[in-house]
C-alpha cells in the first residue's frame, strides 16, 4: 500500500479491516489462508446485510483488494470473485 501511494490513514483503515475479516475467518474455522474459498467469502458478505450501501461498497472494495493481494502472493489457486447483488441489477457492485 505504501508503494501505491495510499495515505497512512488509508493504510491504517486497511489494517483494521483486515484484522476484522481475518478474525471472522478464524472464528469460521479457517486456520490457513489456503483453506479460504468462495463459500467463506459469501458467508462473510451475508454479515454485511442491513448496512448502508456505501458501507457495503467500501467493505467489498477492501475485501477485493485483500483477496487480490492474497492471490498475487500465491495463497489461492483460483481467483475468488466477490460480488454483491443488490435488488436492482443496475446497481450491482463488483
């Protein structure tokens, strides 16, 4: 994140977010990043129900960045697609 020009505040927010997500996955029984799959990600996304759309968009953006980083580091053999489908197909967030 430093190399890509993110501010210290943004980096701190990402660290906090990743801590929350990792704690969720650990509580779900994930002990290794290699065990993480789309069903775990989907279950996490369900925890975002009821939040404001802007909050969900931010959370999804952070989750995509985190999963992309894990993929680039080789923790996953496949790309996990993170999709939030709203009631209105025109307002889908990918």
